[in-house]
C-alpha cells in the first residue's frame, strides 16, 4: 500500500518546487511486486529568465530517493518541455497527468487535466503500438517468459484500446481486465506481485494468442476511433505563456509587498 503522504514529505524535502507529482509505473498499473520501486513523475517551472536566452538550462530533474528502504525514482520536466511532450501524442504524459495517485499538485492538475483532454487524439495509437512492439521484442528473447513483460504488453494494449474507444485514460490493468473480460489476468497479476522472475508454468501459446487478438482490436479501435485527429496546440501554447507570465507577476507583487 502506497503512503502518498510520506511520498509528499519526501518530495518536499528535496528543495524541489513541483507543479505536480503523481505515481506512475507498476503501482499505477496495478501490479507492483513487494520489491518494486516507486516511480514518481511530474513537472516544475524554471524561472523565466532561465528559458528566454540562447542556451537552455537542464530541463529535466532526475533523483533516486529512499523511503524506508524502498527506492523512489523522481523524474520531473520543466513545464515547457512537459507540454511539448503532451502535444506529441505521448501516452506516458497522459497517464501521468490522469494518474489517480497524486502525491502533490491537485490544484494544478485541476487546471491541466481539461487542457490535456483536448490533446487526446486518435494518433495516440502510434504510442501504444510502438510500446507494444518493444514488449514483443523483449518477449521474443525471453525463455522462459517473465510475467512482468507479459503484463506490460497486456497493459499497453488495453490502455490503448480503451483510450481510442472512449477518450478516457485508464492505466490500471485489473480495472481494464474486468472491463474487457480477461479474467485470467488476475492470476498472472498475482504471480507478478509475488515475484519478479521467470514464469516457467506460463502457457505462452495461450497468451501469445490473446496478445495477437488484442493487437487486432487495437488496430480496429484506431480505424473506428471517433477521437479528433488534431490536438489543440494553440491552447497549450497559451496556457504555458500565461502560466509563466502569471508567475512572474505574482513574484513581482510579492517582492513589492
């Protein structure tokens, strides 16, 4: 069970001022193992004077932290970089923004989520199709197969299908397994939660067939998707400019006071 309050204190102790931080990775996907690390993802805001010159500073913060013996990986991008990823049909960014596991930044996410929803397009298909291809390559090399790799393949397929059909971001595999009537995944998830290693008893022919069927459903969902083809890039641009300038004005007012 994640302790979101402890994670918030850990983040705040880093002298790091995030706009938001959410939980990603296996905890978001619903199949963490006892030894799984915690993946934190978010955004922060670099000072305006640092981003208007010829040379940009480092825009990504990466830290390995420790929470009572559990490894915590924190990755955060400057808001400008983060929003540029958002308008490139990046499924990871969507999943982070819509993660229900919020460490900090609920208020900012309340502003960002409606904007992010306007950036969901049918071409997010390419993100999920590409991730699937990567998992397939890994599986082709694994003998015996590893439950984690198989679950990641199912997760990306079902998340992609669900997004293209409904426009909603759902990364939690147990929820998706129930929604798309794949009850056998509960056993595989239970196995992954117990251990990270190979799954020698896994019926690969069965799972290979299931993944192939879902791959076909992903293709069909893309062809039939009613999602828009274009994201609202100008709205994202205005949000970024207004937010940066608004923070400058707020800082000036505080200085005067």
